[in-house]
C-alpha cells in the first residue's frame, strides 16, 4: 500500500514536471500546470497520511505485551 502511494506521487510529480516544461515551451496553459501541481500535492498528502498510519500501527504493535 505504501509502495503504491509512493509510485502515485512519483508519477504525479513527473506529470507536473512535464506540464511545467510544456508551459515554458508555450504548449501548456497556466491553469493546466496549477491543476497538475494541486493533484501532486493531494497525492503527497495522501502518501504522508498512509505513512503516518503505518507508523502508528507499528508503534501500537510494539506496545503490545508478548
């Protein structure tokens, strides 16, 4: 699940980079770049939330008596 979230963020980041380059070249509009940046930010926030849940679950397991 974490690997999937990381892959999503990486893919979104690459798409955003391509959109930014397209904007510099005049092939992409500003609105498209802003939308891509927002999507990347959302994917990153989702990944961070998943990571936090995994860490929380690990810490809870470590507190369990054996």
